[in-house]
C-alpha cells in the first residue's frame, strides 16, 4: 500500500491521542487511590467537639486543679493542638485568658443565661461551662471549635490539591509529551534521507557520482530518492560518454597539432627567406612581422594542445609581457582588417606600458573582442579601444558603431554558439564562439566581462577587468 508523509503524521496524531487516553486513565486510577489513602488520614468534623466535651468534663470534675494558672495554660496548649481554643471569662463576660479574637464573645449577652449552653459565633461553636468551687460560681470556661474535617498533617491538604491539579492537567501534559516523542521520531525518519539527498547534491556539484542512497520507503521522500538514483544513473551514462568523447578529442587534438606543426614551420621558414632577400617595402616588412608574430602564437598553442586534451588547459602557458608590447601587437594584427573596411580606429590608453600581463591569454581575449567588433562594424564605421588602471585591476573596453546588441541579449552574447542575427552571422562564417572563448579566458584570469551601453559610439561596448599584482 502506498505510504505518504501525511499518513505518517496522521498515525503520529492517532498514537499521541491513544497513549494520552491510556496514561490519563491510569493516572486518574493512581491518583484516586492516593486520595482515598489521604482521606483515611483525615480527622472527622466532630473530632474537636469530642475533645472539647472530654476536656469540659475533666475540668468540671477537677476545678481546683485548673484554677492553677500553670495547669490551665498546659491544658490550653494541649487543646489547641486538637483545634480547640480554651478561654476563661469572668461572670461579667470579661476575657481573662484566651485568644483575643473571642474577647467580645459575651457582648450583648447575659452570662447567666448562656451557662451550660453551646452558642455559635463567627463560624465557631462555643461550649460554655461554669467554674464551680465549693458550690460557688467563680467564672466561665469556654471551649471554642469548628465542625470541620481536617488532615492529621497539614501537608496532606497541599498534596491532595496538587494531585487534583495534576489529574486535571495530565491529558495536556501527556499529549505534549507523546506528540513531541512521535514528532522527533518522524523527524529522525525524514532527516536521514534528507541528509543523504543533501550529501548527494553536494557530491554531484563536485562531479562525484559515487554515492549510495539507502532510503527505500514509498512515501514522497522515497520517490524523490528514487528520482535521484535515476538521475545518478543517467549522469553516469552521460559522464562516461563525455569521457569517451574527451578521449577521442584528445586523440584528435594531438593529431591536429602534429599535422599543423609542419605547415606552420614551413610558413615560418618562408618568412625567414623573404627577410633574407631584402629590398622589402615598409608595408611588406610590416606584413612579414605580423606573420612571424602569429606563427609564434600558433606554435605556442599547438605545443599546449599536444600536452593536454582540455581546451582550457591548452592555454596554460605562463608567459608574461609588457602591456605596451601586447597592445602594439594587437593593433598591428587588427589594423589590416580595419583598413579593409575603412574603419576609423581610436585608442585611449591610460596605463604604464611596462606593466606585465599574461600575454597569450589577454592577446586571445582582445583578438576575439576586436574580431567581433570588426565583423559587425559597417564600412567607414568606428572602433574605440580603452585601457585604464583601476585599483588592483586592469580595465579594457572595446566600443564599435555597429548595430548593437538587443538589451534582452546582453547576457546571452557570451553563451556558446549564440548568434543574435543567425543569417547575417552565417555569412561571416561565425560559429558564435568568439565572446564565449573570451569570457572563458577572462574567468580563468579571475576577471569579469560584460556588455554595457556604449559611452560614445552607437553600437556595442564590451568591457572586462582582470587583476594584476
């Protein structure tokens, strides 16, 4: 039968209610027994009355003994322990000895009329006995008490109240305790698969697919876990396929670099022969310099390609050069392409020319950005180039007068194979990799690249920053 978390919660609630009822019933039974035991230790309501009656008989039969103040005081203390208050009054109703609260007991009363009677006043019963000595009445003894059941020990009363209070609260207490217990149990049962899924997600982010999910329940989390297992399986298939392709790519790159090395060497030798012939014009010598410079770049790239099958690793050449030389080389390489379209070029370089930068990477970044700008700048258009130093970063910007980028595509232009105008791009043989490669290289240098609104011209402005030390 299909399980679900809501069913688990309902079971939790049902169990909490069931155990609350069972434990409440047991508690009431136990408390009832305890209350009955406590009541068996209660002093009956007429206990004080009996003690007062016994004491009055004794004292009436031995008046001489209790006319002595010491014996009378002892009797008062003894009766007080039994909740009986012994007082002595004159025949005029004046209090001679006893509690002050009974001082006005005989106010508005004729004392002879109340002798040997029992009167009630302020919740107390007062047994009035005459003090007779040699047939002469000398005063009155009054035994005051209440008809109320009490406990032999005063603490029993508080215990009884506490038991009754707990009996009333026990259902709430038990429900809270059992609910907490089952909620913790449910939490722990959910936490284990959730922790597994979190750990699996972390491993996937680290490209580690060697993990095991042990949770097998058929509830919603179990279904999610099963989906993760399927995703793990599919990712493994995809990963193995990528490994196979990478292996093929490595072989192809190695073969390609080997095949290109020979023609690149021959081109280099040809330019050396041309240099040795002499009699070259200034423009011809400039073109030969461009060829030589780019042959060096090609050889560096081919060397790296032969060492690694990864495109990013293929440019891990740790060469540095002054930024002034780098900018001069870029401008020399790009100038013929701009002159071919009669593009007006302007640069603004606020930088120390001796500052060293990773030559090959920055050169390739600028080549890609310039190539993109030249491609989309119309005949007789304009391209501006800016380099400045900002804090601990170098800031580069290339701005053109081309058609520009739609605002919604400003982030997409750095995506692989993205071409805003597919038909126009195809005519240039553009695969949509220029800005993608530029972005990859900038990020390798821990920099940042973006497309922003142009400041002077009307087309596209690409800016990137790279740190330097």
